C-alpha cells in the first residue's frame, strides 16, 4: 500500500535501520518489540554500529523490557557522529489519545503510559457503572452526563468519550463500539499494571478488578470492541434516544 503511494518500503527492520536516521516503533506487546529490535534481521542486527541516532519506541510494554533494550542500545556506536553524539539514543515514548486522536493527528507522546491506562480503565468503568445505575433508577444517561460534566465527576470518559450509545457522535459508542481502543489491548495494559504493582510492592485493588472485567469481556467475544463497551456488555447499560 505505501509503495503505491510513493513511500519507500523495506523488507526487514534491519533494512529500515540502515536507511533511517530516526526509527519509530509502535507494536502490540513486549515480545513484538524485542523481536523487531533483537531478532533475526532486527534493528540491531548489524553488529555494534548503528545508523539511526534515535530509536523511539511508542509501544505500551513492561518497564523492564524497555530498560533492557535501552541498555542494549547504549552499547552501540553511531556509524556517523550526530554533532557531539557518538552513541544512539533509545527513548520509551508511548502515545495517548486513542484512535480518535490518531485520526485527527493530535496524539501526545508521553511517559508512564501504564499508569495512565490504569487510571483510564478505572475511570471508564466508574462512569459506566454510575450511568448504568442511574438508568436503572430512572435517570436518563443524558441527564446524568450533563450533571457529571458540570460537577466533580467530570472526566474524559464522560465529556469526550462517553460510553453510552446515542449520546455522542464520533466516538466508538456511536458505531457499536468499533474503531477504538480494543478491550484486548486494555486487558494487556492492565496485566502490565498488575505486574508492575507487584514488583513495586504497591496495593492494586482497583487495577485488579478492572483487569478481571476486561479479561471477562475478552473471553466472551468482545476483545476487538472498544474498551468503553463495558457499559453495554458488562453493566448492561441501555442506548440513549437521540435528541430530536
């Protein structure tokens, strides 16, 4: 596809490395990143000399893998010095904003992505649970959302990425939860958060519960649906009639 658009393409990560000053990777999990960097014909395949001065990994992976790869890259030397730099840099820089921001070209490079997605999952589940409870008590999701968004419950999940079908256009809930941040990816990130919390000796009751919910959603066939589908497929929330 890219070659048809006039964009140069290569067959292996190593060929990309040999033709690039900067390499950006964005892959599903740690195993993929390790393979692209250190596998056969990986980015680091060509001995201890490296052409790209910057290797930017935007994958959401476990901190240990990221640190290990950074340490490995630090042992390499640039084929050509970049100013005063003799060694390449490897940076861990995941992105925030999901599919909506990617389409709009407004993704944000960030640190601490696992912590961000932990908070995102818990806030989405909290908003979904509250909206579903409100519906069960006879309060429309539209009314509750208006209350949330002018009070202390306001958050991204309520005012920018609402999980209730019929409330907001241009978000996954408006298209049967398709085309967003897949529940299987959220489950993966929560698994990373749990493992990180264990290693750090931190308590993680909300992370653990969120992990169980998204694992369950994946196990019953919703792994490809956007993570906001918890409102409908876990809490049994109802669609909201469109305004007339």
